[in-house]
């Protein structure tokens, strides 16, 4: 039997039981009440009959009345009594005691005597005698003459009960029937209002649980069940929304997990990944790790990372690494690692601690990128940058770098005085051979001394003295000069005599060593001396006069607005069209002569006029390009970007002129950037205003690749000394090619400066350099081309 039938059957059983009990109780009570009340029902009739009897007795007399009733009933065995019929009799006696005895004798039979009690009638009281079969009533009649008569009625109880039983039973059953009906009605009401709705609620919830998320109870009404149903519907709506939200979250998590798996796959494909425990022992390596290092997993798992440490790496690097990891911080650096076969590889490594839910370090993960090729290219390039392509000697860049490394250096410059004539007469090839031969001679001459030889440019060499005494150094150079005068240099059967001029500087301030030697060289040539040692007395008067002259010119030009901007086009090599302009400072003499800043920039810096020149150029360049939809660049030195007032002025002008998105700041490469943080701060601020950054004159001077990476430039401008002969100088060609490749990998564009002819231009384009600039493509002009 199904569960849903149990409730109505239970209700029916309860109704039947309650009805039977109610019927039995009401039946018993009805019979008892009937016995108690039967004379009460007849009382009014008895009283009427008693009044009639009292009237007859009064009019006819008691005896006559008794005789009449006796004749009627043919019962004369009673002396002092008369009978009406078998049910009614009147008993008379002047003696109450005798009357009582007669009553007892007349009325009591054997059965009745067992159940009835006789109470003497007096004072008009009616006594009722009851048994299961008989019901009797005695009513006293007080006559006028003082006589007492008793009116007696005797009824058959069973007959009366039988007559009334059907009505009484029906009345007894009615409450039970009513209760049964009420119970069934109640059940129907409960079923309709509660059970049916509860069943609907249950089925709806079952369907919802099975996956029908749109299922709702939707009961109307103001009763508690309907209110409960609406609350459940609201809960289902909330659950459905949460379920949908969970489904969406699960979908997002699955997508994220899929992406993470793809990221992991991409990470494993392109990076070297390893993990280690808190003691630094390797717990995981990927395939790329094994491929690059040459170790198998079995050979490294459980081993410390020192298994791949290369001996060239300083101990301090790893001390810093563990210090940062110990403070739960990320460490990043470029490290040289050891291969299984004893070789090496360079990696750009990021190592970070992985924390648990309590924020404690659980393990370490290292993600490394193989940068061996890039480092080797960088080393090759750095070597090329500091090496003269013609002689293989160190160049000007290397000389300046080596001076900075020494404690108390001194130096000499050697110039081949008549080299231009030899070059013009015998040709460039012969001239190049002479330069190489003279360079070899100098190297051989100083092979036993701590003196290094450099080739600076065409006919100029430098000697850096690290430990020779001053007099010995001067004597050695004098010997070279005399040898060149007296001994011919044989080349292709031709005897060539070289005349050499030398200058020396022994200044204690090594940052001025090269400058003072160069000043001494100019004075030696001017005075036609073979050798000259720099001293302030030699140049102070001439330099002073020169500075005074240029200072006056500069102040006058600023006051008279003769500091102007000239604009040189920069060509897009892919299209051959002008892509942008470089803004160049010029001083216009009163006679109209255009003067390059080469002649007055150092004086401006020493006289504190340099800041005014920068402001003039910013103002004029911004005004020129405010309404021109073309990109332009403006030169800034390190002094500019470290000067807070100039930086503030530039910011104000950028807000005044809407040119930020078209402006490129060209920062002149300099060894004086001691605080990269300040320079980077300016660059980040400029980029936030839409500007871009270019590194100017890269490839000579103080070129280094850390400089490029730290400043995060957008453009690299290749110095003209590398570009001007790139079509016939193989070393310059290789150097430019490597710089371009490095910049490309770093996401930077390249610009070739000093493109002087078509041969250079075609070579530059063949190398893939992005832009070109030079007199061949366009000279600086007072206005940009329209």
C-alpha cells in the first residue's frame, strides 16, 4: 500500500472509533435520562387528571367516585379503593399507615418488590418508584373533609422505552454521526488547505532537487501554507541564483584552470622551471631544465641547487638571493649556471617563495629564461663598442672607461701631422694600412710597460699610463717622435716619414684628463711644438678670452631672441617619407651666421645660462608643433632631467600645449648618470603624459646595455661615428647590426644618424634600421617642411 493512502485511512479509523464510543456513551446516558424524565414528561397530564379527579370526588363524593371507577374496572376486592384501569388507581384510607400498607400490598408483586421502595405519601409529595420494568407515581389528594386520597399511576417501563428507543438511539447516534461528518469535513479541509498543498510543495521540491531549476510552487492565498510556499519559492529563487552563480563561477574556474594549464604549458615550453623545499633541495624540474642543463631528473631531484652553480658567480649574489627569500620577497637577476658537461648557460632568473594559507613559506619556485645568446651578443657588442674596427685597438669609449677605473692615471695623445696628405696622395686603403702599422708599432713599443694603446679616430692615438713615472713616460713618447722623424715607414716599397705631435696630461682630476690632454694637443699644433705637457698656465689666458667672448655673445643672443630652433627631418625607412623632426638649437650671429651649440654649450653650462637655453628650446619647439600633426623630438641632457625647475617647466608647458602624444625626448648618453632612480622618475612621468624616450648618440662615448634596459627607451639613435662609414667599414657594420638586433629584442626602434650619402642610406636600410637622419636626407632648417 502506498504511503499517500495511509493518512486518509488513519483519519477514517479514528472517526469510526470516536463515533462508536460517542454512540455508546450517549445511548447509556439517553436511557438513564429517559428513566429519570419519563414522569416529568407525563407530569403535566397527571396534574390535569388529578384536578379532574379532585373535582369528581368533590361533586360525587369519594365513595361514589370509587364505585364508579370500580364498576368500570370490575374490581371490587378493595374496600377503600377504586381503580380507574390497569394503569391508574385511586386508593383511599383515613389511616395513612393503613393506606401505606394497602399500597404495598396492591402494588408490589414479587419482581417489583425486589427493586422498588415505598415512601409514605404525605403533604402532597409525589413519590416515584423505579425499576427496570415499572415506573410508578403516587400523588396525594387532600379533600375538604380532611380525608386523604392517593392518585397512583403505574407504567410499564420496558414498553415506554421500547417506544422511545428508536428516537433515543437516533438522538444518541446523531452526535457521533455529526462528529464523523465534521471529522471528514475537517480532513477534506485539511487535505485541501494543507495536505494537498503540502503534497504539491513536496513534489515541486523533488523536481527541483532532480534538476528542474525553473520549477516553482506558485500557490496563491493568504493562509499559512501559501505563505510558506511563497517563502519556499523565494528560497528556490535564491538557490537557483546561487546555483547559476556557482555554475558561472565553476565555468570561470574551469576556463581559468584551462588557461592556467595553457600558461603552464607555455611556461614549460619557453622557460626553465624548478621548485625546491625550504632547505634548497630540488623537488621539481621541467623538461626544459633538463634540456638546457644536460642533467636528468634523477640526477637533480633531492639535490641542492648548487649542483648547477657556476664558479664565476660571486658568493654575494647568492647571499643577497637567500636574504630576500628569507624576508618572503622575490629575487630577480641574471645568473651564469653550469651544465653537466662543464659548459655554461646564462639565465634571467626569477625566484619567489610560495606561501601557504597562513602566510608561511611552503616552497620556492624558480622561473628562468635562457638568455645565453643575448648575453653573448651583448658581450660581443660591448667588445665591438669599445674596439676600433680598423686597428683592433681600444677606442675612445674604452679609453674613457679605463681612465675611470684607474686610481692615478696619466695619458698622452699622438697625432700624425701629415697623415691627410698621405691619405689624399696614396688613397684610403694605404692610409688605413699606415694607421694599422703605426698602431702595431706602438703596441710593440709599450709591450713591456703598463701602458695601453688606443686608436681614437683617423690620425689620432692615445696612450694610457698606469704606473710609469712621469719623466719615463715623457721620454718614451719623445723617443717615438724622434723615431718617426728619422726612420721611414716602408709600405709597398715606399718609404714614408711620419711627423708626430704629442701632448700630455698629468691632472689629478681624472675626469678632466682627456679634455686637458686634448687642449694641450691643440696648443701644441697651434705653436707647432712636437710635444707639450698640459698646465693651466698654458691655456688660462687664451681660454679666458675665449670664454668672455662667447659669454657676451650668448647673453646678447638670449636677450635679442637669437637663440632659435632648427628642424631636421627623420625619414621612415619603410616608406621613404618624413616621419618626424628633431629640434636643434642654433645661435644666429648679428651678421646672420648660424652657430652650432658645439661652440657655446660648455660655456652656457659653466655660466648657469644653460637652463635658460633649455626653456627657450622647449617653448619654441612646442609652439612650432602645436598645430602640426607630426611627431617631433627635443634634446635633453642629464643636467636637464635632474634639474627640478626645468622638469617643472616642461610639465607646465606640456599642460599648456597639447603635444605630449607627439613628443620624443632625446636623452644624450652620458657617464654622469649616477642616480638612475631620478632619471627613471623623469622618464616615467614623461611617459605618463604620453611622451616617448630616445637614447641619443648610442654606440660610442659611454654606451652600455644596462643603460638601455634601465631607462626603457622607445628609440635608440645610433651615433654618427658608426654610421658615416658603415658601407665600407666592416667592423662598424657588425657593431650596428648587433646593436639593432639587441634593440629589436628589447622592443625598441632604431634611428641611424649622419646618413651622408646614398651608399650609407642603402646599407642602413638593408640592416632593417627603422629610421634615418642626415644631410643626405635633409639638412636642419628654420621651419619644418609643410
